[in-house]
C-alpha cells in the first residue's frame, strides 16, 4: 500500500463527503443567507477535494484523475470518517457536525502547512484560510443555537449527543500516518486531540452545552467500513458517471 | 518579439468573470509571466480552492493572448503562496468601490471568535453604520452587508489573509 496515496484519499474523502452533504441543503436552507452559506462551504470543500485527489492520482501513478477517484470508487474504497457521512438532520445537526469537523480540520491544516511534502503544505496553506472562516461560522451558530431558546438548545444538545460517538475517529491513526511521520513527509500530530478538545470545549461552554459523558465510540470509515448512509450518497454522487461512463459537459 | 511588459498589458484586458470590473491583474491572481522561446507561461493562483472562475480565467487568458498573436501559451495553476486580498491592487480596490462592492478591510485574524466585528463602510454613502447580513454572499469571495443609513444592501469583498 502506498501510504501517501492512502493519506491523501482519507483527507480528500472527508472533504468530498461533507461537501456533498452540505450541497444537499441547496434550496432547503432555513433562511436564504444560510442556504448560500452552506453551498459556499460546499464549494470550498469540493475545491479542496479536487486538489487532494488530483495529487493522490499523481502519487499513485496509474493515470487516475480526481474525477476518476471521486466517481469510480466503491464505498469500501472510500476512507472518510463516519462523522462526515452522517445525515444532515435539522440545521442544528448540520451545524454541529460542521463545528466538530471544522475544529479538527483547522488544527490539522495548521500542522500540515509545515509538511515537508510541498504539495501537501501548499494545499494546507490554501485550505487553512478557508477553514478558519468555516470554523468561525459554525462556532457562532453553535453558540447562538445552544445559548438561544429552550428548543434550539435541546436540538443542538441532541445533535451533540448523537454525533459525539463519531469524534474519536478524527484522531484515528495507523501505519499510514506512522510511516509518513517517520519519513518526515507530514509533521507529528502530537497534541492534536488535546487542542481539539480545548477548542471545542471553549465554544460548547459558551453555548451552554454539555459534553456527553457516554464515551462509547464508533469508528470504521478509515478502513472503508461505513455506515449505511455512504452508499446512498455515492449512488447520487456517482450516478451520471456510472450511467454514462466518460460523460463530460 | 513580444516583451514581458506587453504580456502584462494584454492581461489587463482579461476580466474576472465574476467581478467583471476587475482585470485578472487587479485581482492579483497572476503570479508570474515567463517568456518562452515561441510563447509564454502564465502562472495563476486561485482566490478560493473551489473558485469556479479559474477554468474560465485560464480559457480567457488563452483566448486573449491568441488574439494578440501569441499562440503558444501555457497557463499553470499554483496553490502556494496562497492568494490573499492584499494582492488586489489599489486601482482594483478603487474599481470595486465604484462598482458598489466594498473592498477588503483590515481584519483581525478570522480564527478569533469573540473579537469586535469589522466595520465595513458603505460603498455608496461611506457611512460606517452598516451591518453584516450574511458571512457568505453571491460568490465565495464575498459577504453580504447592508447600510443602516442609506439602506443599500451591498457585497463586501472579504479580507483573506
């Protein structure tokens, strides 16, 4: 297995799937401004995906483009974390999923800008600027909804309780990460989880939300073991290329 | 033989498809112009990762330079150093304002959560009494504001550093 290819696929699949989930809000946002915001976020994520998967294709050296990788892989070949494929639910659920992911993605890119691999560093540098803004946006909503009305508080607290089980996978590591860190391709991720807990904790406390005490966690996405939701996402995402192979417009 | 300076001048005739008042030079997306034996190489950088205008800008550069008689043009897209609104030229900022889009203000780091909001003056009446309507606007690079005095709703070109 090519560790660098695998690593790029993981990061690229995370942004592709959360970008797709956000795009599902198009035309369904609770207010026009947030409808536009979520599709803007989606656009940033799809753009980051294109950079990551394009590079993955180059690293693999089999001539696969970013489109081949996005449209022609099966669910078991997708390596995104389970968090990003969870259904949108209500707006509070989507913002909570976004907030938990943005906090991680921001801290991750802050480290990856120092990667020795120049392409990864460049993608991280570009993406970090966008991710900071995303994190601010989702954090502000978590505070507004958490510290809002009784109903909005209940809804985002329920969302936090539902999604918390998927957060340990943000820090999943295996031989892939170890190999790249040992080779110096990417920097050490030491302290990532602690920084995330601190960053997330600050906002949740401001939002008067309670971090769940149930520590049961669910992982599997990084190994290609997904929840039932991913298949449906791919069915929609890949439909055109599966039905009309090679279609362009 | 065409000079580098001439090519820069030709690029001043290529406009940003989403903010057509700005040229690609005003916008600061052209990083480098390199003369080659029988043509040139133009290095551009995207404003945002998913900016859908990049492909169009690339095509427009090819088209414009072909029109000027330069057939062999290579357009390369680089991500680093990452684009910042600081690269929008002073002329560009002036054009934005005249067009009704508030140019980027000096903003605190976006990751600061609880800072005072940035004051964005109204491009129509210059009032500083304006409010943020939405952090995201008509394109990835803009936010949406409204003037509390003249009531003009306007786009703000977000500061990106």
